[in-house]
C-alpha cells in the first residue's frame, strides 16, 4: 500500500520500468544457481550451496510451514 501523501499510486508503481524489471526472471531452467551460505538451524555451522555441486541434486524450498 502506498502512503497517503505519495504522489504515485500503486498502479503507477506496478507500471514503472523499474518494477517490471524486478518482476522479470533473470535466470532460466538449467542456469547455475547463485552461490550462497546460510547458518544451520542450531547456528553452530554454515552450509554453502557450492559444496553440493556435482554431488547430489539440491532442492530449495522457500516458504512457511507454520
């Protein structure tokens, strides 16, 4: 929701070239994933995606299970 004092409406923002660029996928099926590192749930270690390259399939699931 846009603030009441904003000179633009949500429709203006959605139609803007910047918004359209953000909503355009930058990767395609078969492209390599960007490498990243995340902490384990217990916080005692970190896991880096590239350590799994060529070893086994990796599925990334983003969402809430609550």
